[in-house]
């Protein structure tokens, strides 16, 4: 588009990256692409055994005494598609579609989070006219599933004075702090029994049409969680009609609010029409409850073959009770930063294993004491219901280093270049800066990036004029930092 001039190369590189599968855990190919990119430029490059990549570029002449700057982003992406899409994330390229000022994909996540940031870094490394001090480019893996790449780095792997993370998703926002988090993994014994006599009809109930969204950035919207909505329906239904639950499945990513959940059951033939009528009544109630947050919410009830095998009562009761009773969404708001969620959780995924039904809960907080409280509360609920749960995947919060020289220079330059004033804030999402501080305790850090809307959903899109402006700003900042 006409507004993309200096960032044209950024979009070309991003298009190349979009041809390469890069779901979390499947990053070798994109890691190799970055290594080859660096080799073609004759730059020093290191690739570790979990596919993190570090590239070092010497200062341009006259800038040798400037601080070393680490440019950092993650190379994996959240892979979510519309439920009727046939896209295969293990092999199919992402289709980058431009409409007006926006780029989106074809009914899948776009991967602008954090592919655009990575493309900017590569474009900077390639630009022989860019003036800068010593540069280190750090590309990490598995950020979206637990920040495993950042966690694997050791002291001395990177050594910059400043670190610029390019994973913030609102133009003109500068992130200086983020939440920490952990997972609570609940395991319910999966006991099955033959379908009982008299239950000779089958139904499926689907909750769909929800917005979903990033469970950190968009949790403040208090959108409906499909897993909990479905559990509420099943709990209430059981007060009116007997049924045998045969399956429950919902959610696909730990950091995405589930937008769809499906349960199947056996019921009495004489109750089918009454159950359908009752579900239609529940649908109207939930549509009213979530009229603002999720106006597209619908329930779909379909006839299916009668299940031969169903969950035992203890299994079904524990599953529905946990999802019904567990907190979901915003737990508390920050008392020091306006409109910042302090603590939250997301009932992210319900799935069947071989011997257990598993519930994955993602917990976030910028207050470690509050994080402890909520995660212990979720563990205690599991214990009270007689099922097992463990806490896994902890990562630290990134605490605010108020008044840093990097922040001062970054904000001053931004406000010189743009009419819109810079906004310094904290985010409820997890950024790798919290982990990187562990090996870079004296490195000043900041995060910014172009506007990306609805990351982690098939409606993800990036604002192209903001890509241009942010890239121009990044180039100017690298030239000026001292």
C-alpha cells in the first residue's frame, strides 16, 4: 500500500516468514530461515538446541562507543483457525490478505504477533545504511506456550546494555512492566460405563460464536468463556432432566479465551424436545448476560447417535463442578495503575487424555502474592472435589524500572516525532522481559510495536500504517541511543 515506504522490506520478510510453519514447538524451520538470513549477511550467528537464535552485528563506523542494544522478539505464533477452516498449520502457508490499511489472514491467526517484530529486526540487520551501536538480535522460541526459549537462555548468551522487545501491540504504547503467571493443571479420573437402559437418544450441545481473544490483553473485556458457559448449562440442565454425559471438549490454547465448547450426552427419547426447548431458553439468558461482550453467542443442539459409552457419575460431576465453581476472568484490578488487570485466570482447555479428563487453567498477575493466592485457590478447589491438580510453568513478572535512561530517551524521541504522546504502561500479558531480567539484571528494557488487533484469534489483523511509523521510529531510536 502507498503508506508503506520504508517498511516495505519488513512486509516482504514477513510474507516470507508466513510461508513457514511456526506453531509453538514447531520452530526449527523458521529458526533455520533466520540462521540462513544471518549467514547470507555474513553476521555472527548462534542457534541453540531449542532453536533460539542470537545474531551479532558490529556497530557502524563512528558508533562503536554506543551502548549495545538487544533487539528481541519470539518466532513462534499461536495457531487458531475458524472451526470450518481446513488450514493445516503444520504445512500450509499463512495467507496474508491486505484490505485497506489492514492485513489479516484467511480465517486463521495471522502471526503478526510476533512475526512483524521479527521481520523488523531482520530488516534492520539487513540495512547497510542504518546507523547504530553494537547490535544483538535475539529470537526466542515457545513464547506462546510458556516462554521456554527465554527460560533456557543463560547468563552471557546476550550482553546488551539496552533491550528493545518488539512484542507490544498498540502503537504509541511503551510497555515497561508485565504480569507473571503459571498454569494449574487439573486431572480428573476418566471413568466410563456402558450407557444406561432407557437413555436411547443422543444429543450434542455446542457453545459457539464467542469472540475469544488473548487471555492477557483482552481478559479485561470479561468475554464469555465457552468452557464455563457450557458447564453452567449442563449443571442447570441436570436439575431438570436426567442425562449421561459422554464427552466434553473446549478450548485450544492456554493463552486464548475458549470460543467454542462441545458436549455430547445420552438422554431419554421422551425428553429430547423438552431439552431442546430448555436450551433455547438458556441461550436467551446467556445472550442477555453477554450482550455487550459476546453478542454472537449461540447454542447449537443437534441429534446424534446414542453414545454406547458415557462418563461415570463421579467423573461427570467432578468435571462440571470444577468448571462451574472455578473463577474465570478478572480476579482483581491494580490499585496503582488505572484500568490494569492485576490478577486473572482463564479456564483455557478441557480435553480427554487416555485415563483422565484434563483442565488447563492459565493464571496471571503482576502481584506475586495475589498469583499465589489464586493458584492455591484453584488447587484447593480440585482437592475439595477429590481430584488432582498441580501448578506448572511459572514465569516471573517484569517489575518497573522507573526513570531508566532507555525509557527517557525512547519517550523523548517518540514525542519529537509524533503528535500523539507516548503512553507508558504495564500490561497484563506476559512478556519475556521478566525472564530475561534474570540473566540481564542490569539491562534496561522497554517494549513497543505496531497495532495488532485480536491476536490469538482468526480475526487477528495488523495496522499497516502503524508498521511503517513504528519501523521508522525504531530506526531513528537505534541511531540516537547513547
